[in-house]
């Protein structure tokens, strides 16, 4: 009788430990972390793969072109969105800037969105009287950009009863600020077709 | 006599089961990582150069079928120690028309890259 009781307790203990969740995840099985580098074809609107391909292609073409000799200072301007859809073009410029920074071929001046914060910080340090004078960064020492980098993205969308075709064209150019000459330019074309 | 015949047969079977020798280090084949059966797509000659400090690669791809084939690919850029020197690239999709020979150009993301692997996969 005692052995039967012991056996049943052991069986219950085994079942309980067997059912314990020892996976390092919690929550619904319907939610998964995916591969951020996978080819995304959920819809044919502008997507993560397009962003990655554009940034990668443009950065490498520019870095390898040889125009960025001596790590010049570059100012990045927002990419003009000429498509009919909403695209966060700031993410394209951020990716290009990040990847160029990693190549070590260029330095970047404060762009138009960061300029106000930069000016505010300099004013605060120099005019508020809050900071120890020896630690204050002086005004008039900001480095001006030698080049400006600007681009645009446009699209051609065609629809029929069977197909939807989207053709994206991304253009980027590097312009010498002093001369106004375009010193480098490249394009990336992407076609996405949906068959209904 | 029977034992000898069995012996010869066993040797022949063993030879048939043996895995092909690994590609020679530094050869074009050693740079390709096929993730599964490549279904009528052959990776051919490769041209590797260093231009303005960056490793550049051009890879020949052949579609041995008469039908259009789709494939996915990405490059992994390695340093002198054989380890990656940059973040993993995004996968890209490529369509090869029936019997087409195409070339895949690529530029390393950082000057530190001295070697590469081409990862390929068919759907």
C-alpha cells in the first residue's frame, strides 16, 4: 500500500517537472522574432528589403568610388520622396550615414534636423553662465561640410486586372559645396510585381 | 573466391558512398555556401580585386535550365582571421532567365574585408 502511494507521488512529481516551462520565452506561440535580413514580400509597397538594398548599394558605391579621400566632412540632406506612398525617407539617410560612418571614409556635419540641438547646446554652454569656463566648447569652431549628399526616390505604378507593377528609382548625388559640381552620383532601381 | 567478390563489391560501395573531397582552399568553390540543392543554378568564375581600398567581387551565375529561376543570395565579408568584419547583409532576390549567364557584382562594406563567402539558396 505504501509502495503504491510512493509510486503515485513519484509519478505526479515526474509529470509536474516534465510539464514545467524551461524555455526562455514567455507568451503567445503566434508571435515570433523573425530574421531582419530576410527578403520581405508581404506586399509590394516600399519595405525593409528595399530600404536595406538602397542603403547598402549607395553606401558601397560611394565609399569605393574614391571621391571621399581624406575623410571629408559631408552634410546629409533629407531624401525627397516623389512617390505616391508614405516612405520614412529619414530612415534611408540614417542607414546610409550609419553605413558610411562604419566604412571610415567620411565625417558628418550636423544635418538640418540636428542643427537646432547643436546651436541650442552651444548657446547654453556659452551664454547661460552655468558651466565651468575651462569646459565650455567655444562658438565659431564648427566644421563646415565640404560636400552635401542629397537624393530622391520616385516610383512608377501600373495596374491591370492581373498585375500591379511598382518601379522604384532611388538617386543619390554628392555635390561639392564650394564649386556646386556633382562629384559622384548613383542610382538603384527596384521592380516589384504582384500577380493577382 | 566468393569472399573476394564480396570484398570488391564492399569497397566499390564504400567508394560510392564517400563524400566528395572538399574544395581546395582559395578556390571559387570554397567561397560558395549553397544552402540546400541549387536546382539548375551553377556558380561559375569569380573575379576578385581591390579597388580604392575596398574588396570588389564579381561572380558568374549560370541558369542550366531553360526556365526562369529565382534565387536568394548574400555575401559575408571576412577579415584575415576568417571572421566577419561587418554586420550580416540582407538577403537579396535575383531572377535568372532560362539559360542565362549573369554576373553578380559586390563591394565589401569596409576596407578591412579581405575575404568573402557567397551564401546562395533557391526557393
